[in-house]
C-alpha cells in the first residue's frame, strides 16, 4: 500500500530542538509507530535505517522533512 499525503494525519513540524535519537543532530524525519510512540532521525540516520524500519514496521507513518535540510534555519534557531 502506498501512503499518500491525504492519509497522513497532520502533526507539528519538526523544530530545531527536535534531535536525532541516534546522534543528537537536528532531526528531519519523524517515524510514528503508534500513538505516542515515535522516533526522530537526522537525514543520515534515517537513510541508514530506512530499509530495516520499513521492513519491520511497514505500518509506521513517516514524516520526512529532509527537503528542509539545506534551507536556512529559522530566525529563532539561535535565539537562546
Ligand atoms: Zn543521527
């Protein structure tokens, strides 16, 4: 089954404070396994784990924001 944009529930976009669960880099991919159970990945680690994740958890919903990786951070990125 192909997951289309219409099937994906809206969720808050990833923020600069959201960090990869593997390495602590800024997260650009959120993988939701079920309610309140998700993992965050940077682009590097999502690319590395994507095949295994999609094989083991084909029902997981992936919010892939890697298109934003090379965009400038928001003005609030360095606010603290
Ligand atoms: Zn990472």
